[in-house]
């Protein structure tokens, strides 16, 4: 097997296994209150980390580029209670203009 | 559990998930095109590229591993990088596990529709998730990702430059929009700030993917206090 198919096979297996681990192990069952309290804070922690890395990181380096302007514009949209769709479009348009 | 109202409720939230994911599907499809083009330039055959989008369904893992192969990094490095990037699906999967019901094969199938975007769209705050919205958004984004990959493989690379359109900024904007309602609760605000802080501090020092995984530790903040 060449590198290409090795990568397809093992990246696929690893990603599928990670995605499935929680739902297959405990799927459908109510979490105990203490664990639910953890999961409640897990979403904002992960969302914030995704915002930070996708807006300010490229290939293991911190960068400040057009995406930061787009994110700032998104923040303004959110403060003015824009729908999610509008927020996303505003971010993309501002980023595209900054790059043009 | 499968009474009529429950089925209707599931169908409604499925539809809501599809609707909420439409703008994301456009961005995901265009990134699918550029993935197809990138994989071709890395020497991946058309079938291998499409099979990867079918079975992996994670932009981050696919872009990273294929780029490493293109740059001559070897299979082991490519697989390691992708596994690190996908490790965040362990905490993400855990957070949606309570609402993914059914037998093991059904739970497995639904769990594969979890990507950052479908998970975010299904988030209802307070640690709660909408299974229907997750499946609806996940299915639409899956189709978009596959369609984009096919177009890219078929040589449609000239059609799109997602970054010129600013679409890479659409995803952090989405996550910020879905994060915002959480921030009124003090403990969740602290968890978010801590999560972002941990991730940013680690970015220059560890392999890509690990910062987000480490950020999940921020959920421990204020846990023991009632």
C-alpha cells in the first residue's frame, strides 16, 4: 500500500473513532449532574478555542491578518443582534475586502 | 420514545438544522473544491481523494495530512498530525452523546456527522444539544463537502478561491456567534476566556490541534463550586 492509501485509511479510522467514542460509549444516557456541569462549560471553552485558533493561528504560528478584521466585524454584528447568517456574511465580506 | 409528537419534533429540528447550515454549506463546498485540488497536487488519485472525504469528513484533518504528503513529510507524520487535529472530537462527541439515542450502529452513524460546524449549529446552550439539528446540518454539510471534493478532483479548481472570498473567516465568525449567548453566565464566560487563552498560548509551542484539545480543560473552572 502506498502512502496515499495509508493516509486515507488511518486518518479515516482515527477521526471516525474519536467522533464515535463518546456517543457509542454513553450515547442516549443522561449524564450525572456533575458531569453535565462539566459538559455545560465544555461547549464555550471549545467554541472560544476554535474562534481563537481559526482567526489568529496559521500553521502553528500566531498571526494577525485580514481574518481578525472579519472577526471584529462579526463581533459588531453580534452586538447589534444580527442573525447568525448575517454575522457570517459580514465576516466573509470584510475579510475579502481587506484582502482585495 | 417514538410517539408521533416526538417524530414530528425530530423532523422539525432536522429541518431547522438543514436551514441553519445553508450558508455554511456554501463555504464548506468551496473548501471541498480546494481540498480536491490540493489532494491532486499532492499526488492523491481521484478515488483516494473522494474516499477520504467520504470516510474522514473533517476538513482540518484532511487538509493537514494531505499538505504534509505534498510537502514530502511522509505517511506517519501526516497521520499523526491529522489524529491530533481530530482529537478534539473526543470532548465534542462527549458533549453530544446524551442526545444521540438508538442502538450502537445508529449512534455510530450519527456521531460521524459531527464536525465543528454541525456541532455548533446544534448547540442550544447550557450544555444541551439538538440531535435533529445536528443530523440535519451534518447531512447537508457532508453532501456539500463531497460535492466540493468531486468538483475539485474533476479539475474545477479555477472556480473558487475560498480565501479570496473571505470564507475562512466565516467559521470563526460562526463559532463566535454561537458562543455569545453562553457569555451571560459568569462561569461559562470564564471557561470561554480560559479556553481561548489556553489555545492561543499553546499555538506556537505544540503541534496544531493540541491547543484546542487542551482548551477543553477550561471546562473544569468552577466545577467543584455549586
